[in-house]
């Protein structure tokens, strides 16, 4: 009996060990952050201003980096999500070589900070696994980098409430996975690129309160967007706005007509300057005809 009881206990012990190993492999839970990832995160923290660093007191090198505030890791202990939104970051974007080394990142949120009119770094194109990028209300200025087209996994792109200028890059049309595009509350100009109309997955778009002009692309995919997507762009026309686009031929004709009319007005004005005084000023008229008589007498004699 004692031997049989021992056998059962031994069997249960083996089962529990096997079950524990099995669970560990199946769940794939990350036990501790990789050293290289922690090094990059700590370097990132050191490059932030003091006010921002106060939000990151949990970023202690003596603790697991994957448990730090705003940090999410995958099963292999790579950092795949970084949320630094509303962290009072108020320095220029002096950390590109650090944050762009976290190349497993899928989610990056830097919204509601102040980067003091810094331009959006072109280095973002290195984060090719990004599916979510939020730089809204972060004080960025300048143009949207064309290199954003390299982020082909992007599902959400939010650059709203900044001071961005220039044209919307047509290269955004290469982001085939994009479902949400928010470029509202900037100073973007020019026409809406027709390349965006090819984004079949795009179901939310906000281009309101910019300086866009021209006809809204007439595409079946664009008809699902309401007037709210285009508000605050006085130069836009076409569906779904009430502003009707004038025919291009008619506009060209009107421009030509005004050019000829301007020439005619100039010609008449020039003649008026010469002849009106002769018609209404007696002294000018007498002196004019005296000069004409002298000139004719010299020519004829």
C-alpha cells in the first residue's frame, strides 16, 4: 500500500510539472523584459524633460521593463506598444535614434504633448510594424513626411490638432490597411489627392479645418464620408458640401474675357487722359490747335 501510494504521488508530481511546462509554452507569457529593450527605454526616459520623467517613476531599472507604465511587450519580451500620451513632454524631438530602435513597435501614442513646432521626423518610416500612430495635439509643424508610405501596416493615423502645412502626400494612398485617417485642425493646403480614394478599408476620415481647395474626389468610396469630414475648408466644393464647383471651361472663358476687358479699359483710359481735357478745357484746346497749326505749317512749307 505504501509503495502504491508513493507511485500515485510520483505520477501526480510528474503531471503537474508537465502541465506547468505546457501552460508556459501555450500562454507564451513574457517573464522579464529583454536587456536591450530596457536599455532603449531607459535611454528614452533620460532624453525626456524633467516634467515628463515624473510620469515615468515606474521606469525603474531594478524592475521588469515590461511592467512599466505605458509599456506593453509580446511573448518574446519585445516592446510592441508605447503610450506616452499626456506626459507633459515639452522638449524638441531629440530622441529619434532611441525610439526608432524599438522596431517591433506596433502601437505608438505621443498625443497631447508639446514638441515646440518640431517637424515630424522622417525616422518614423523605420517602424514598419506600426499599426497605430497617434501624434495628435503634440505641437508638430512642417510637412507630412512622404516616407510615411513605408508604414504599410498602419490601420490608424492621427495627426490632428497640430500646425502641419503643405500638401497631403499622395503616398498616403499606399497605406492599404488604413481604416482611420485624421488630419483635421492643421494648415494643410492644395487639393485632396485622388490616390486616397483607392483606400478601400478607410471608413473614418477627417480633413476638416485646413486650407484645402478644389473639387472633392468623385469616388464611390468617398461618398460615405459626411460633410463633417470637410468642414472649415472654404476652398473645397462638390458632394457632400453645398458649394457647387464651377465648370472648368466656363472658368477659363471668364478668365480670358476679363483679360481682354482689362486691355480695353486701359486703352480707353489712355485716350481719355489725352482727349477729355481737349473737350472740356478751352485753354488746352486753343494751345493744342496752335501747336497743330505750327506743326502743319512747318511740314507743308
